[in-house]
């Protein structure tokens, strides 16, 4: 298991993977998918389920919501078959000898943002034209809400803090919480800012409660391309059940194509239902921003993994001596040909 599993339990019920007959000569394959959060990062997973791409491939997919690194932990434990997750978490596991196997990458840039309460930004003198590193210096002593210790959200918070020359362990306090709780905590002044994915960061900025301190979507050109939404399992899964991996890859390729070619349909028929409690105008603003990050080419490559490892190193979530020298055997594009 990941060394962070003491923070978050991999609470997924064990389930047998089996085959059952369906119409015609094909067999339905049961799959358990573990997702670490309900944010726009996982739009292609929502599309694959809601628009019938899993079913078209003869997949009976059950989704489990397991926060942060609990999702990959469940895959390692065998209580889930696949997850969708980020390169930094994926590679830190590999550095510890816990190797996964990626079959696609749905988003090729980071999609995490840090927002700061407007009155706090004014108090510490942060301005819109100020360089990111200068803004980061002024975070010293503040409390930032994060989603999942050891997650990509935690990594982005530490990446920004480190860019300002601060001590990532001691200069900024963190407060782990679920994304829906972040804006209320901010408005109640329980935290000074928070880091998570859209639409929850968009919500705070549009409402006027916060200012954008650092967005990985627009403020991190040095991290392009990036492995942000890897679809992955354990290597044994694709060896023992190649057909499962092939069908999953095809389902995600179809979902990714719909995102690229029919973004309005995705918004109207998937996202508005998934985020029914959010104001449509706010959700649309978040979706327009998120769409920029979705990959046109969903094949995994070494460069995006190199950039993913760079984040863990600067965030000091990975010791340089443990950094991977090669990514061989960690991914394939055979199912996307």
C-alpha cells in the first residue's frame, strides 16, 4: 500500500471479477472503477458511464468514490479494477515498487487551482500582476484547505509554496477537507484559501469570495504535457484479462472523442446532471476552462511522466534518490491503435 494509506483508508468492498453472457456472442465483463473525487477532472469517466460507452463495449462498470490515494490503494488491494488518477501519485507508487499500468491519459495538463480569500489577498499585498513566486512568498503563516493528503491537490499546494522559497512542511498550514466544504470554510474564515479542481475554485472566484492565486491550467507552462488523468490498473490485470483492458480503452477513447467534438452535449446531458446543485452559469464557466485541458491525443508518453515526477520532486513528496530513471513497462498504447 501507499505510505499515505494511514491517512486515508482504502474503503472498497472486495468483489469477484467474472464474465456473464449478454446478447449475441459477446460476454459482459464486470469492472469496478474507483474514482478519487467528484470533480470535472473525471468528466470522461462520467461520459463513459452516462452516455453508454461502457455498455457499448460490453462492460458492466460499478463506480466507487474513494477519496484521494484510497482509489489507487483499492486497485493495488484488488478491491477495484481501474482508477483514473494523476501522474505524480502513479509514479510515487512505482518508486516504492508498487507498479501500475496505464492504458490512456485523458487530460494532458494539470487541472488544480489555489484560491485565496479576497480580504487575505489584500492584507498580504497580493496583486493580479504579481509573479507566481512572489505571490507564493506571501502565503507564509496562512492556512490552506486541501483535498487529500498525498494527492495531486496536496502536491500543487506544496509546488506553489516551494516556488516562493518557503518551507513546505512548516511555513503554510494545511486543512484536509472535501471540495464542497471548502467555500463555506473560506467564507466562515476558518481557512485563508484552498486548493482543489474545478468547479469548486471557479465557484469562489465567480462569487467574489476569493481571488485566483495560482492555476495549473494557465500558470504552469513548464509542466506541459502532463499525465493528469491516467486510466490505469495493475499490470497483471491486462495480462490475465486483455479483453477487459481493450474494452476500457475503447470506451475512454469514445468518451474523449465526445468531449472534443460535442462539449455542449457533454455539458447539457452529463455535467448539469452530475452537478445539479451548482448554478448552471458557474458550472459552464468551469467547464469552459476545464475543456482546455482535455487531451486530443490520449496516448501516454515519457514526457508527461517526466513532468509529473517533477511536481513530486519540487513538492518534496518524492526523495530525489527514489526518482524513476525510466518509465518502461508503466504504460502502453496497444489498446488505442
